[in-house]
């Protein structure tokens, strides 16, 4: 009797069984690793939030001595008075896509062009060349992006916010490009979510708040003059005017500023009400995992 087929069959069954076991163990390991990483990042997010609250309370209660740091030079005092930019550009300082979802781009050409400038500035060099050789890819992507977001609304929407992460592109390559932009890459290009939002505009939400904008956000509008504009917004001058910003752009070789740009910007130094939630970001270097969460305070 020829037993070779029987032996081969048994070996084949054992091979498939071993392979299935290895695959199952690998899947369990990946799930456990992901869960552990997400749990760690969630703890770090809450820790960052608690530290932020503690520092805010501490700064509010700490009295200022008139003789404190009297030996500092005027330059050192000025540098100390200018606050460090936040790690994440806050909601109030983001470009709002909402108007473009209910109007044609020809009706809002300047907002449309500023969004295209955002894509060019931060994503053209590190990303666009890997996905397409087409020129003006930023406009192709922007049109597809707006079309994808419009699918979330059917006529006049009663929702106050569009979920940017759920934008579904018909072109798979643009979908992958979009997800890379949303996620960002540390040290290469920032997350797109730091610069844009899609919420129903009300009061000052219609405009980008320059007081709270990060230098990266300001660079979209002012180019190389972004740092100077940031310092000016946080200086002790009585008010920041359009003429002053134009002067800073000329002095720092920034772009020519049009009147249409100022229609998108809020130059006021009056601090608007604190938003109900703050966005925090934590990253795990070994696994290249990041977690972004908006935490709402209890009142």
C-alpha cells in the first residue's frame, strides 16, 4: 500500500493548521499591542489636559511682584512676554470650509484660493509628487474634497459640523493622499486637521482669529512674515491694524496683501469665549501611532 499520499495529506493539514495558528497569534498580538498603545496615549492625553488646567490655575493665582525680574533687559522682557505658540492650532484660528459647501467656488474665489495655498505650502513638496504627476494637483484635490464633503449634506443641513475624516473620494489615489494629509507626519508635514474645519459659522467663527493662530497657520497668509505678525499680535501695542500687517509683510519680504484677505481674518485682541473643548495630540514613537482627541471640560 502506498502511504505517501496519506503522509503528504497529513503534512499538508498540519502545515495549514500551523499557519492558521501563527496568523491567529499574530492577529491577537497586533490587537493587544494596538489596545495597549491606545490606552497609553489616552492616559497621556488626560495627563496633558490636567497639566494644562493646573498651569492655567497656577498662572491665574500667582501674584506678580513689582520688583520681580527688574534686572532683565527690555529685549529679554519682550521675549518673555510673547507666549509660546500652542502645539495645535486652535479651532478659532482655522479656515472654515462651510461656506464653500453651500456656494460655488466662483462665488468665494478668495477662500477657495487660500485653501489651495494651504495645500501647496505644506503638502505639495512632501506628498503630491508621490501620488500624481499632474500639474495643479491642489485644485484637483480641493474640488474632489469639496465634492466628497457635500455628499454628507442633503440640501440645507441642520448639522453644525461636517465630519472631515469621513470624506469619501471617488478616486482611490486621492483618498489615500487625503488620509496622509489628515494624519500628518512628524517632522515632514503637519496634520491638515490643524488648519481647517467645517462648522456652521456664527459671529467670529466666520473669520480666522489671528490672536490664537500658530505661526504655521499665519504662514498660509503672510509667508515669511508669519513670525513677525505673531509677535505683533502678542505685543503691547494698542491695536493691530491692516496697515501695520502690510508694513510687516513688506519689511519681512512677505506676500502682497489684498483687501480680500482681511475679510477672512479677525485682527481683534479681545479674547472670545473659550471653546467648550480643547484638542490634544499624543504620539508613540516606537509604533508610529498618534492619537488626537477633543476633551470637553465639565462645567
